[in-house]
């Protein structure tokens, strides 16, 4: 798997959540563990709210429930601050061309 730009994943997720979509790890061609950790970090950073997690040993995320995720004001600001990067964003259909560095 090629190196993907995780900040681009964050930007894409913010955009998708702001439009009421619920992306999955498969959309990004990354493993579920990486995807869940990115979502967890986004919520820790208060870019989104409403993500729910079921955790196992070592606090590892086993299940993530994203159907109530909404983007916060801080998340909107983050998208706005990165609007230049988002100019080339065409949505999940073309996400794999967009994600590499």
C-alpha cells in the first residue's frame, strides 16, 4: 500500500461528514485500524463529534459507529484553512488518486 497523506484523509472525512455521508475505511483503501485511529484523533481534537467506539484490550478500537458524526465549528475552520488542498478534491469516487503525497 502506497504512503497516503493522513491529513488528506482528515480533510476528506471532514468534507464527507459535513455533507452527511458516512465514509468507511474501504473507501480510502486503508486498514480499519488506521481509519479508526484517524477518526479517534479527529474527535480528540474536536474536529468532529458523535463518533462512538467499542474498545478492547489496550484501548484498541474494535468497532466504530459513525452514523451520528457531525463536524464541529473547529472542523469547519480546519476545512476552511485548508481550502487550497480541497480545490482538487473530487469526492470519494476519485479519492485514491487524491490521497498520495
